[in-house]
């Protein structure tokens, strides 16, 4: 069982390495590089979107294959990223136009008045039942509840974001001391192998990596989003105020396309799972068992303000962001 667990993790990581820097369904010769008049001239407008190599991105991959973005005049190039915060420098430099990532990166960016804006949701976690992410540990680790994480080494994909913040809260609520947790940064595809190697005691991971660990005999210690802010947004759509001001047609076209894509994904789980299997190079039966989030463009009820308040409580930030500036539903 251990061998299978590691092998699946290595396969997923290898798929990402082989994909190079980008993952595009485009024929570059048919793509316009202009970012003005999206869809207005009959040519496709090239748009670079950063996204994490996780199951939730299946909605984007599947919608691209379905041709939804092309119908809106857009040719999407998916740029693999480790987290939303990591994509912000690329947004600010103009290397990418949009990013799909946790809302905490934009919350931090707003503190510095960087002009980063959340223009729409992407996916919410589940308020009950099996959630889309969890802190997992090996079955023989002795870690079975949140308080057991005190004094342990726990991995997250990006330190100082929603993952470790909600874990701290869950540990505190369970009677543990969250200040004693040592968080380490590990990319999600590396989690199964790193747990087996003993480089950390537990790991926060989404599917399919959560499912690999639990299916290999591991334990789900806590679902930190459910334990702290049930239904919290897992991923949001992020861009810059500069792009909104300079190319409103592109932002409008992207927003309309993503709204349709997420609505379609919510009604076509089989297509999403097929895209996950293909793009993460995992067996179809593994993709079939993945817990999918609630795909939605709507920011209402996404819990972002609650996340900001929690960040202040744990001194991740000095003050809550200007939500009118940060949250601009398109």
C-alpha cells in the first residue's frame, strides 16, 4: 500500500514536470496576442491564467476542452502555480492576466495597496461531509485529532495563507497550542512521498493527494476549513485593478466565460473528473473518487471577510483589507 501511495504521487509530480512551464490547449498559430477587443474581431485573444495542479482545476481544464472560452473569444493558456500568492508577482508584471488561487494572497496584497483584485469566486469548500482538503498523516503517526498537531511539523503549499491559518484555529479550538506547530512549505504533488520519507509529521492537502494518503492507510486528522469557516472559498479568480481599468472588455469576456464554465462544470462532473485524470495523470478510478468542491463564480457566502477577521485574530495581518477595493464581483 505504501508503494502504491508513493507511486501515484510521483506520477502526478512527473506529469507536471513533463508539462514544462505552461499547459495550453491552443494552436498558437490561430491565436491573437492582443488583449483588446476580446472576441470582437473573430480572432482569439490569448490569455494566460495561473492555476494550481490540483483536482479543483479540473473545471478549468474541462471547460477549455469543451470550447467554452473559445466561444467567448479567448484562448486560455494555463500556467501551473504553487499557490495564489506565488502568482501575484506575475500578475503585477503582466506576465499573466488572471490567477486562480486562495483568497489570502490578495488579502495580503491589499495590505500593501498593490492593486490586486478578486473579480469572482471559483470554488467553495463543502460545509459538511468529506471536504475537498484536509490535514492528513500516516496511519502509524499517532496523530488523530487537531490538538495532536501541536509541536509537530506540518506542510502547507504556501506558508502564511489560509491553510496554516485555519489549521492554527482548529488546533486552538481543540485545546492544542498552535504556536508550537512548525509549518513547512511543500508542493501538493510532493505530499505523499514526503510523508512516507518522514520529512514532516502531517500535511495539508487537497485531492487527489489527500485521497492518496487516506486511501493508502493514512488518517484524515482535521478538515480545517469546515472546522473554522464552513464553506470557505477554496479558490478565487484574481487580477489587477490596472487590467480592469485598461482592458475592461477582456475582463468582461473572461468573467462571462468563467461564469459559464463554472456553471457547466457544476452540471458535468464526469467531464471534470476525466480532465483531472488526464491532466494529473492519475487513473480514472482514482479521479472518480475525488471530492469535488462547489464550483461558482458568485462571491456571496464565500467567507472571505471571515478569513480576513481570522487573519487579524492570529496576527497574520495588522488590519482587515478594504473589501470594497479587494472584492469586485464582475
